[in-house]
């Protein structure tokens, strides 16, 4: 006969064991002691890899992709809608776009006259006009976009995808970020947080403000000045032997396993990485396609060309950051003032390279399974920022803005979601950042509710406890 305390203890252990077995079964595909063939998607994927073109600072949706005739008509009037309570800066009256819009492509996607080249690939784009629910400040908004949380340190989107799907190329990292900014999250925007360190994004070029130059974007410490490759191999074999002995004695250690793998990756990269970033083999036509023959587009064009080279070599997640410091505004796309000059400069730098990237991916048969994502951490207000009318600009705006996708199984020449007649609130098919992440993971063959990692006694996921897949955009 047993007493009540012992009975409850036995039951708890029994039920705990059942729960543990179920947890292990659900997470087996995404563990670091997984089989040699690596993790598998939950279902057939339409995208194998992602190129995220990040426009740091907040591009203005109402000046680029989301025309609002009523906003133009009522330019200068007081807003007839209720503004959100949380604002980043003082806001003035309605501000119509200084640029005209026209329908582009066979499907008539609207673009402002700022875009001179992108209309050529308009029919490849899937516009997301109702993205919302980021923070009103750059730091929080970037954290939310990249990690799913604006208040706590969490693994970045690229790290989750690396963790969930593993590598297509054992000689290059799963996750590479080209010329990342050091501001507004900095290294945490490509960090692994509590995921094993092998899933951290590898920066190509030093993180800097506003950004480092693409011509200086190199992998660091690829060659040793003190040892030959054969000597390095012997040193590494000895080190790995010691690490594995420690692992056998102390038991499973995911951090040590990740360290062992990172050492091996670094050794293999000595051969693969220099070839991947060497643009000497690219033809004159390709270089011209990306705008490498023009001073205005050369820097971002080189980043986009590197992204294509990584994509065709099987890198899972490639992040390309565009930031530009203006003489009158050193906040990238963040035109609180000088909206017209700032957006003209920024679009002029990215228009041809992005168009060239999409054309090149399609010509090589890569676009169909490469998801290209474009956007910033939020949009800009349809009202002016209060201040000197001679240097007029717009404030931060997370309530409804535009991002777009191309390739990777999304509908081409398609518009999803809608903001109100002034471009202030997302009013149709609202897509929160959690929804965006859930949709991206779905395109990669991952159920966002099952991509979990246990840390500090609970399961975490990129979408937290939220997120729904925007199935209407899937081709």
C-alpha cells in the first residue's frame, strides 16, 4: 500500500515521461544531435532560401507603392482620423506625395515615378500593403521585425531558419548578412540568442554606421599567417578530439557541439568563401545588370550580386542591408525631413540593383525557389512631421505599411491587404509581424507552431504564441 504523496509522485513522473516523449518527437527534426542528412521540412516547401533586402529606417509606403488620391486631394488639411496615442515625433497635417503614380506591368501594380527600373519586374512582385504591428521606435521595430519581439532578446529570423532546416552547403554558413548596420539592434538582428551558436548570422563586412562598403565586405580571419593548411588540420583534429572526449565524459552539451561544428565550418570556409565572394568571373553584362558600372548603384549592386552568388551556392538566409547617410539627414530611409531629396537618393541607389537581382535569379532558374523579401522596420506617416515646411518630412509609422515578396511560391503581380484612404491604418487582411514570420516559415516548409526550442523551462518559437499564414498570397 502506498500513501497519497507517493502515488502523486509516481503519476507525475509517468505523465512527465509521456510529455517528454511527445516533446522529443515534435522537436527531433530541429535538434543538434540530428542525423547526418539533417532536419527535414514539415511539408513540401516552395522556397529553399531567402534573400531579405532590408531598407533600414522606414521607406514611405504612400510615396513608393501605395497611392492615396484622397491624401493628395486633401493635402495640408487636418487629419479626419484618430491618430494613435504613441507617436515618435510631433505630427502636422496631411501630406500628399510629391510623386505621381502609374500602373505597371500586365497586372497594373502601382508604383511611383521614383521607380525607373523596378516596373520591368512588376509582374514578379507580390505586394503586402497591410503589414503592421511593429514598434514606433527604430530599435524596437527592428527587433520585432528580425526576432519577433521588441522587448526581449530572441533568436533572429535567419537563425530560426538555420536551426529548422540546416544547410544545403556544408562549406558555407546557413545565414549570412551583408554589410549590416550597427544601429537599432545591431548584432542582435542577426544573433542566435539562446539557439546554438552555429545558427548565428555571419557578417560579411564589419557592422558599421550607416553601413560598410560592399567592396570591403570580406570574411575575416580566413587565412592564418602562422600555420599551413595541413598544420591547421592537425591542430583542429587534436582540438576536436579533446572536445569530444570532454563531451563523452560530461554528457550532451549543445554549446560544445555547436562549437565543434563551427570550427569545422571555419576550416572548410577557407576554400569555399574566397571563391563565393570573388566577382572577377562575372561577365560585363551581369555587372551592368546590377549597376556596378555606375557610382550611384555600384555599392548596393555589389551586395545584391553577392546575394545571388550565395543563393546559388545554397546559403539558406541572406540578409542585405541598405543604409545611406545623407548630408542633411543621417538616419538612412528615416526622412523626418528632406523627404523628397532623401527618397530620391535612396531609390536611385537600389532601383537598378534590385531589378537586376530579380531578373538574374529568374534567368538562372533560381527565382522559383528563392524568396526575395523587401521592406523596412515600418513605413512613414501620411501626415507631415511638424516643423520647417522647407525641409518637410514624415514620422515613423507602424500602423500600416508596404513590404513585398517575389519568387519562392508567392503569387506574382498580386496585391494583398489594404490601408485606409489616407494610408494610416491597415484595414484589410492585416498582416502583423508574427503573421509575416508565419508565412515566411510556411513557404520554407515549416509549421511555425512546431518550430520550437526549449530554453529556461519553456518552449520558444519565432512567432511566440501568435501568427497566422497569409495563404491568399501563396501561388
